């Protein structure tokens, strides 16, 4: 706090976490609180830029890193989180392009997968998630590649390819 005072930035007129959270959650006090948090070293310059871009709220209205990670880790919320990040310029353009390409390739692999593999993935991921993945409304979770590989191993090679590598 001394750092902020030395820089000429006054603390907000509140005491304690609860009172200050309530004060700083009001739109008219947002900039004052972010400026103070950065000047006091409670927030890095990068974090303050992010807070200003998003007005202090994340996807689904989450208010801190832990809340946002929990919200966005849920497959049901991935589209919301992706759109929020995209709309707020939080994902570099090159990464966006790679993500979209990866999603399209994954959709293609689902469309070409044998019914047994799709049944296996449905049982692991759930029908709702699979429908979102097939339609492109959701990004495949990181672990889905391993799950897909496991399903292929359980169901065996596609028909007509059995024993082809054993010559």
C-alpha cells in the first residue's frame, strides 16, 4: 500500500476484503480500484490491462482467476469462454486460426470414425458433448485425443484393415 501512496494513488475508501470487494464491484469505482491495485503491487500491469479490457469480469460473470478457470473448465461453458476471449482480444489471432483449424480437423475425424468408436466416445464424453463437438459448437477438450485413441484400441482396426501391418 505504501508503494501506491508514494506514487500518489490513494486507496479506495473501504476497509477489509468484503467491503472493498463490494465497493470495487460498482462500475463507477472500477477504474479507481484497478489503478490502486496496480500501483500497490496487488496486480501486475498485464493483469490491469486485462481487467480494463474485460471490465473486471470474465466469461459467465466470473470475478477472479479461480472462478473463471472453474467456469471455463466445464465443457458446457467452453463455447461461452471461447467467445468471450475472442470478443475481448484475449487470444492472439494466430492462436485463433490454429484453434479453428484444429476444431475442423477434429470434426472431420469424428465424421470418419466408425460407429463403434463414436459409441465409445459417447459413453465417455456424453451424448450432449459429442453433439456439440460434431456440430462445431464446442472445442474438443485436451484429453479427447487420448480418449479417442483408447476407443480405437478397444474397438480394433477399421473393417478391411485387420492384419494389414503383419506381412
